[in-house]
C-alpha cells in the first residue's frame, strides 16, 4: 500500500491515481495526525457502498422485529438521556 503526504498530494495525485487504476493499489494520504483519506479502486468503493446498504437493511429489519416483539419494552428517550448523563 502506497502512502503519500497531504502536503505532496497535489504533486503526486496523477501518479497515485494511475497506481489505483492500473494496479488496483490502495493509496493512503497522510496528514499531520495520521491517515486522512484513501484512494481506492472504484470496485472496492462500490462493494463498500453495497455492504453499507445491506447492513442498513439488516439494521432496519432488526429494529422492526424488536418493535413488533411484545416482550421488548421500549425505553423512553428521556430515560436514555438521563442514564447517559445528558440532562
């Protein structure tokens, strides 16, 4: 995996994009406090997006299942805020 500095990204971006496109390589861009961005092949990006969508569907299905379950007791919003010390 190639790493480039955010300070040098402008000068190195064309070469970095070429590596991503031709070699399928992931490129990390680093700032002063660590990694701040990544260049990845579009196939990886599309896979990540599909995985996020599927995960969201699973979360919604689980929430609906729990809301429909009479054994599940909802916790009022105010109780949660108080329990977290937000009031």
